[in-house]
C-alpha cells in the first residue's frame, strides 16, 4: 500500500489524490451576481447538504492552486450574500462543464453555455431554467480555510425557496431519482451518472472555448441539437476555416452525395451522430458546410 504524508506532496498532487479518492461528489451549479448586477455561473463539487432544520447547503469555491487567486463566485457572495444552487442532471452536464472555464470578470456564463436566465423569487441571482431543481439561498456565513492556493472557502447557505420540475416528481410529489438523472463529479475528467456509472467529459480548454453565444444562429437555435451537444460544440477555441470545411465535404461526398444541398435539419442530425462519438471537429465542419 502506498502511504503518503500530505506535507510531503505538492498542493497539486494532494489535490489530485483527494479528488480521485473522495468521489463521486454532488455538483453545486452556483449562480451569483456581482455588485453591478452581472450574472455569474459556475459548478463546484466541494458541496453537500448539511442540515434540514434549518435547511443548510455548503459549497466551497477553493482558491486556485495555480496562481492562488480567488474565483468570481466567492468574490460575488462576499458582496451580494445570495446564491442559487441549481442541480446538474445528465441533460445539461456538458453545458455545466463549459461554465467552469475561467472566463474574464463580467462574462455571462449563462450566455456562453446557452442556458436560460430565470428570475428568482426571493434572491437576486438568476436560476438556471434548464435545471430540474433550483434552490434559492441566502449566504449565512463564509468560512475561509486558508490563504494559500487550494484553500477552501465554505459558503454556508440557507435555502429560502425550492423549485422542482414536475417532470421529476412521482404522483405523491416525492422526487423520482431515475427521472432526475443527476450526475456527480469524480477525479480528472470523470463524472458519474446514477443510471450508468462513470463517463468522461474533456475539461474545458485552458484558452477558453468560443461559447454558445458565438455560434452561428442556425446552430445556436437548432431544434435538433441538445444542450449537451451545444456544450460540446462550444468547447472549441476556434471554428474550422473554409479550406478545412471544403476538404471535409469532399472526403464525405461519396458517403453523403447530397451533403451540399442538405437542409440545416439534416446536417444537424448528422452532426449529432459525430458528436455521439466525441468527434467535435467533424461535427463543426459539417455544420459549417
């Protein structure tokens, strides 16, 4: 057995061991606003429920290991002591993953991920309309666990209103866990789905994906592509150029002779097939053809 002293490890190494060892972890999809009213949205897997009376949730936006800086979520709740915790199910996990990108301050991650801002009833931050359960919270206390990179900051939240989609309720108004289809975070690129166990999602690009807001209108407003499809497509640094698209169309012309005259709907269905295999580059070339 490998035995390790935490003090002998770098913060990055210890962080990796802990995240792989303590898994799967629920995800707090936290919506906050800054002093100017700008929306922010980010997922956190240092999260759980700790009390029912009062109803208390705690999540921890840790200081970044790289650079020892704080996250916009933490900075926001220190000023506007309110947050909405949205749950993450399988249908929006790619979009949630995309929002973990370190976009510049003031960026609206709702727009980047193609998610809908829904006004809350009792707090200022917006809810994620696509999330099946949204928990409006006031922040009771923030406990800073340290000042170095990797240090956690416990945001102790009290739930002041719950919103639960009828789609995930049983006839007796209890929550149907299979219909809810929650996902959880594990180490590295791994997630866990209650129905099917572990799966992988590539981490968002360090150089930032283009975001759903920068997609062509016919892609962004597709009636075929799902939220997860859009999340995958949004996690590219740049769109393929015209030459790459032309080469791709030529290469697939034998299999799809009508590709040049195909409708957006037909191309979107075919692109969705490429995405099912994780081939985002080919999907984009097809969508831009």
